[in-house]
C-alpha cells in the first residue's frame, strides 16, 4: 500500500523501497529542521536583551568536545544513509541475464525504441509485466534523460555513449515517460507512454508489430521531429496542403500546370517547395535542401508515400 497518494503509482519492483527511503529522509530532514526552529525560539527568548541568562565564552574543553561530537555524529549518520541506499535501495544497473533487452535511441525530441524481436516504436514502450527489462540507451544529439516516475527510475541518455537502465514493471497500466534533461526548445514535449501489459498480451502485441525499421517509419519519426504536422495537419491553422493520399494524385500548380505527385515531386516539394507552388497556397514553407540529409529526405518521401487517403482529404 502506498501511503503517498499524491505520488505516482508504484509500478515497478524498485519503487516501494525508493518511496520508503524518501519518507525516512524527509522525516530526518523535518526532525532536524524542527530541532533548529525550537533552538532558535528558545535561544531568542533566553538570550533576549536584558535577560539574566549567563553570557560569555564556553570553557575551551566543552567547546572542543562539543564540536568533535556533533561532527562525528553527523558523519556517521551520512555514512549510514549512504550504506543503506547503496546496500538495498539503489537500483542495480546489472539486470539478470534473462532480462528483456530493449534499445532506446533519444534525439531531439523523441524516443525511438527497438525491441529485441525487431519491432520498433516511437514515443511508446510496450513491456510485459513481471519481467526484468534492460534498456540499452544512446542519444543521436544532446544529453537526454529517460525518466519514468511510476517506476522511480531515471537515467541520462548520452551522445556517443551507451547507458543502461534495469527495472521490472509489476503493475499493468500506462505510465508517463518523460525527458528529465533540458535538451532544447521542445524538451517539455519529449514525452511518451510506457504500456505495461500481461506477458501473453505483450507476446501477441510483439508478433503483430511490423518488424524492422522501414524507411517510411523513419520518415514518420522525422515528420514528427521536424514539426511538419504543425502546418500539414487537419487541426493546423496554417493553410498548407494535406498530405494524406497525395502520392500519385494530380496536383494543380499556381503556374497552371497539372503534375502527378510522384517521388521526385515529393522530394522537390520538401527540398525546394518554392519551385512548384500548389494552386491556392502561399509559398510559406521553408526549403529543407541542406537542412536535412539526403537519407532523411528519402525517408520523408517514403513516409508521404505510405500515407493512405483519408476521407475528404483529396
Ligand atoms: Cu530530451 Cu529533454
């Protein structure tokens, strides 16, 4: 039972001990704080101006022993807390050998997840319950931090380096995944969901996933990272062409021509949008030539090709 109802749920094996440690440290801190406040009040009254209390220096010997005494006591309390944390509470980074290994790549501003079976997902992480999990993480750009409050785990994710995080989810449910390291303007949007499922449900989910990271999926990620949806979505207030079902469709241009939206059209529309303006739209989109790599451009095109026509989009 979690007595801290204002806390996130305790959804992993290591969560309860962390909360207990937090509680004891809080208790300790509050006790010291109260002691100090009481002493302040007592001394303020006792040594107020004109009071008869004895003043002057303490005898040398008392003063020295008192100093040594409280310094030693504090030192032992600190060492005890350290020993207590390292001994039992700190989550061991080394997971058991049979742990489910999952790769996580962070980038501005998303989480890419690659399951052992080849399934991949973005800003989502599906996990089986009661199974030790070992995350192997790295970053493509700056420092991020993988943070799941419900699991009481947090680990920095660094460029050019691999960090690991081990935990065992225990409660079925959906939990927040946050980035806990300021990593740029969209840092606060670098969130995701951890979906903890029954083991059989996870196995079924894993089987259903498309395996291997297709170009279109990479493009979808890029589409999200670059913020393309900010203009090219039904909810956007910006007047931009809809992209669903665009591939192979006929497009009327402002110069009167009618072209087919083939791969080359899509590529150019991203790299140099002003070359061919769609009739009825303003040339407001920035060109991405030189901004994104050729490979990224290819994945974006693949993503656009994969978008099915939605009702009323064409
Ligand atoms: Cu990634 Cu903050």
